[in-house]
């Protein structure tokens, strides 16, 4: 089977890897399936460059990846990676903390300022992963000390942030400020252009995510899939994406199987089998 004219973009936490159990057998099977089909997998995550570089090394993956919610894109070179920045620097984003605290009427706890032990306990990270997670270049994940905001608060903040050309997204454990023009969807479109020059017969991109933080990515591809997530608060009856029956890694495998079927159909239609 050779259906490499497709590209798959996927979130990592809660999609490829379950938050509590890590990578399941089903997720590993899905990765093997993509590799056998010669379909590039591009991880698109809120994780940092160092975190994703380590994940790619452990999974023996090569290719581009999108880090910090589209704040940066890493393109592989003969040695290391070439980084294309899209977002606002973490230092500039931190200047918005007083504004956010004022409109939300709540203090903010920034991921990068958390002590490693606190971050490990909150996010379920190892000590090494917690250290890497704090190395932010273009993002500022944070939590409001009063907890998640209600719909009225989110609506009010959204209108104020729009004036500053920013959006607020919930990623499952942290809120994320996403600059307009530097989100997951923007990065996905740029990476598609990169792969169009590498793949012969490029046809379509598919996306797999599990939270509202992935909606921009799913909107940027021809074949989006939303993996069920018990912590997302998403009303699956109203989203415009196909939703998997399974959760986490099993849902990721389910989506990959459907993508393989789509790619096979496209290959047969072009007479490439």
C-alpha cells in the first residue's frame, strides 16, 4: 500500500497519548499503520520545541512538527531543525497578565512560572518533561486561580481580546492565548505548502484533535476528525466534525483507519494502486 499523497496532522496529549496511561497499544498500532502507508504524521501541539523534539526521537519519527499551538514550526535539516516563528514572544504575552486578571477578576498562574513539583502534579509530567514544558518561546499557557471561566466570562474576554488580535482557547488543562494569524490552523497551512514540494501527487490533509484548542487545525484540513475527550466539555452533537466513538489512543486509531480508507479510495480513483 502506498498512499503517501495524504498528510495527517494530529494533536498529541489526549489524542496520540492518553493523559493518564500514556501511549496505548492502539495508538502505537496507528503510528505503524501510517508509517507503512507512507503517510507523513505531523504533530501539532501546545508542547514546546524541546518536548516535541524528544517525542520525535523516542518515536523514531522524522519530519516537521508544530509547537506551542502554532507559535513555531520546526523543519528537519541534516542536523537539527530550522525553526520558523509565527507567534508573539512569551515575554510579550506575559505583559498581558494584568489585563487578563482584571477582566477575569482572578489571579493567573502561568505554566512557565510553576515550580516543577507543582507542574508535575497538575499536568502529570515527569520532572524532565516539566522542565522542558517551561521552556516557552511563543506561548503562555496559564490557569485562572478561580478555575475555568463560564460562558459569559469567556464571551466578555473574547471580545476584549479580539481588539488586541488575540484569542483564548482551553486546551484541557491550561488556557492558551493564540495570536490571530499564528494558531494551529495557520501553521498547518504553512506545513502543507512545505510538504507539497516533497510529496508527488499530494492530494489532501487530514487532522485529528480532541479539544477546542484543535478546532483551528481541524478547520484547516480537508478531512478533520475529533477524538472524544471526557474532560473537554464539548457538545459533540453540535461540532461540524466527524467524532470518533472511542476516546484517546483508541479514538486516534479509529480516525487513522478512516483516513487510510479515504487515502486508498483516492489512490484507486487516480489509478495509482
